[in-house]
């Protein structure tokens, strides 16, 4: 996908969701889907009962054991019930006192259905599910993806809610969690609508940062390249992305700066771009976090020094490999 179009598509989709009633951050007064929402311990509810003012006092917090205690009606189980089910249960109790009782229950605050969204999203944290929410909707509530987000979201679900409905889902060694990965690019581009799964309470969504390759120095478009599913890129492919090297480049003395295994220092891999482009030497595969540096014939170290001083990709264009 050309340049940052993946993120432009994501932004358009997430903004569309927000325009249809989803806030950029979770709020307690988001409308509740009565048919789908199940109450839980810690939720705060408001009960309104016509002709039963003592019952209508509130709001009421559901206790840790899942019960509420109502005047004249006693203890009543609220957790694991929908709003309609709780309304019906309260009405049944009130029938002893009132003919044809009229009861309504609403959620003031939801605290029982958290979903944690971590990693490369704009507002990581805990979101309370209120009604049925899909993966994309929850990502929207987390503010959407950051520019350096990877393509894959990792989802962990407690087995009490069943296994994740994804083909690559596996159980963790403890058998208590279902774990799977979703390709966000395919979900956002509607190539994998089945990946936009419904989220469950206590789900954990982790979005790692993308693995990057950097092309700097005397090239036409210095670029940070986010790798896609293939996880690798060759020198010639990278040079195509940056539109080649400049006339002033010393193309015979390019080099790959590569982090040595188990170390924080980089080793140098010589690259003769002229010979490579002429087919006289083999193309080289770049690895994640490689820096392809093309020196200038006059100041061949300046670009790399600038890159380091800016903390890596701070002033670089971002390109995403599809």
C-alpha cells in the first residue's frame, strides 16, 4: 500500500465510527444496548419504579458478590443479568405491593466489563464495554493507531468467555486463556471482515510497534519503512521506495548499519549500489531495524549524525510495506 495509505484508511474508518456516536475516549454515559449488556459487580445502576419511591432511590452500586439490596424488596441478584432481566425481576418482587408495576433500570457507570488496549494506540488504557463492541470500535475508543503501529493486534481472552473465534487461536500453557493475532490492515481494508470480532469483558488487545527499516543519507526521499507481513525487504526494493540516490551520492560506499545479535552496537555491511543496480553483485535482504546509509561524496557522515541526533526517524517520511 502506497505511503501511509493504510493509516489514512484507518483514520477515515475510525472517524466514521466516531461520527456514528463513538467518542474518542470511553465515557460512562455511552448509550447501553439493553438486550446485550450484562451487569456485573461494580456497575452503578439507577432504578425507577412508578409508585415505589423507596425503590427508586439511587444510584445503587452492585456489590462484589453481584447483589443489590432494595428497601422492602430485600437482596436481589443483579450481576450476569441484562437490564431487561433485572427490570423483570424487580417487577416480580413489586407485584406483592403494586398492581402492574412499571420499572426501568439504567446504567449510570459501567465498571464490570473492562477491555485493556495497550501498545501503539493513541490513548492506551482500560475501556468499559457498554453494549456490543467490535475490535474496530474498541480501537476507535482507544483513539486509533499511532503512525508507528504494526499490522498485527494480539488478543488474549479468558476461556470462561470461550475461545477467540479466529483461525489461529490457541490456548496458553495454563489453559486459562485463548490467544490469537489479527491483521489490522486486512480488517480495516475489509479484506478480513471475520477478523473484526466482538470483544468480551477482560479481553486484552496489544498492538506492537511496527518493525522498521531506515534509508538515510544522499537519497531522494529519506524514509522510515514499516515492514509488512513478509518481515523483510531487500536493498533494491528499499531504493525503489526512496526513489533512488541523488547525483551527489557516493553509491559505491553505501552501507547497512545492523545491530549485532545480543548487542546494542551496530556492525557495518558494505553495499556497492552501483554494482548492485547493474546486476554485478547480489541484492541483500534487510533485517528489522537495519539502517541503509548512502553517503554524500562531500559530507558522507552528516546524514547519519543527523539521524542519530533526532532519535532515529523523527524527521523522516514513513512508508508502509503492504
